[in-house]
C-alpha cells in the first residue's frame, strides 16, 4: 500500500515493523477529509480511513481523538475497531450474506473432525448449536445448517441418556461383601418379598421407530391411577397377590404378613430351615416386624444389601408383569387391577426358578464390576 502526500511519499514495508515507523506514518498528513462530522456506520469508511484508524489503534490512541482528526462519529470509529479486533480483517460483513458459494454444501475432513470432537466432549446439544459454532471458526468454508444436520443424521442422533443409579462407596463395599459371602449360597430355600407400584400411564413398553419417521406418541390418561401390590416368591412357587389400599407403614406391612402367613408356611411345607428376605424399606425395619417374622414365620432372616434391586429375583418378575399390564392398555383403576392380577396369574413356577438360579451369575458379574449395578 502506498500513501501519497503533497510533498513526499512513503511506502510501508511488508514484514516486521518498528514502532517508530508506525508513528512516522501516523504523524503524516495522510488524509484529505473534511472536518465535518458525519454520523454513519463503518461501511462508509474508505480504505485510507480504515488504515488510519487501524494504525492509531496499534498505538492505543483514544477513539475520540481519532474521530476528531477524521471528522467521523466516535461510534463509527469504536465499532470499526471492535470489528477488526474480533474478525482480524477489514472484510465487510455483508460479503458473508446472500447465497452460499459453490462447494459449500459439503463438509471437509477438518470440519468433520471438529464436529466429532465436540460431540465426544458433549460441547454441543443440537444440530443448530453445532452449525452456529462451526460457522464462527476461522479459516473454514461456509456450510449450511442442512449440511450439518444431515451429517449428524448419518453418524447418529441426539437421544436422552439412560439414567443409572449411582451407588455410594459404602454400599459398593456392602454389595461386594454380600456377593462374596453368599455366592455359593442355596437360594432355593429363600422367600423373596417386595412391593411394587403399577400405574396407568407407565411407559415401559418399547415401540420401533423407522428411520425418517417421527417418534411414536403415547396418549396419557387422566387421572393417573396407581396401585401398589405386595407378593413373595420362592423356588417352590409364589404367594397370592396383596393389593395395598393405603400408604404402607409398619402396621400395614404387619397386616400383610399376618394375612399371608399360612400361604408362606405352606410353600415350605412347615420346614424348619428356610430364609425370609426383604429389602431395607422403612416399614421393614422396626423391631416388632423382625420379632413377628422370627416367631411366626422363620428364625432365619437373610440380609439384603442397600441399593441392590438386581439381587432380588422378584424385581425381574415385576418387570415382566409391567410389560404385560401395559399391553392390556387399561383405562380405569378397575381395569388396571384386573390386568395386574391376570399378569400375576400368568407367571409360572419355571419363570421364578430361572430368576432365582441366575443369582449366582449376577453375583459373579457384580464382583467383576467391583460392586456396580448391572
């Protein structure tokens, strides 16, 4: 770039400049502009004016002094300096508007690597967010939103992550200790008891979604009826299903044990050696509950580690029942109750035995995973 004056001309040497050279260039009478202030934007600045502002910005001159020398509005000077600092060039922003240039409908290898790295690190949550970020990266060709969105669809898609319960370090140690101790235990002489909640608006049944189609929608019923049930299973069979009609507390749980006492004893043919297992729910822990079990059912209560639904075979039975209930599509509370009872009646003895016999394999996996949930 050559700068001409009335008396002499000076040429800016390309390469490394000294601060004294910049000062000499700025002090020259570079511009022949009117002193009248014009309120305008940076698009009306010519190249000489932009060079003048840029050189003064390198010397940390006040924008007010620069605007006074140019006869321009201070806001115009400040806006131009901010744009140059952010973009690093004098390029007009309107050049990036309008139709896309040729060869901008495809992603190059560098853009793909950047997008994949963002996806792995979880820095983008949608295709639009990724497109906005990739267009702000310097020295990359422009791409459209549809290009980025199509690329994401070709390599995968955004889905909700599966929720996994985090087990505390204390409970991990208890799970490992329990599996180590009872790995070779005979669980065929144990009664596993538990409660479960069934509801009309459950969403346990999976539906297939073809590529290109929308996600299936399930109509939610109102009101949302819920029913809690209690049951016990063992290698010899199962108890009858007990419907809990109120909030389950100590007295309610004790009534259930009293009502199902004969059924439980009949399953074991009044044997002396058998075990009763229950989880650590608040209604299971009182001393009067433990005393009743030891006095009227069995003196042997098998402990159950906390945060361990995978170590109770009846949890698998509940999962099978909930899938069957959801296929029935109950509309009322009475239909829900009938569906629960029918699904419980459909559970066969071989299904229960298979769940109990798989406990040893589960314990081996838990020990291999250092106590984490399966």
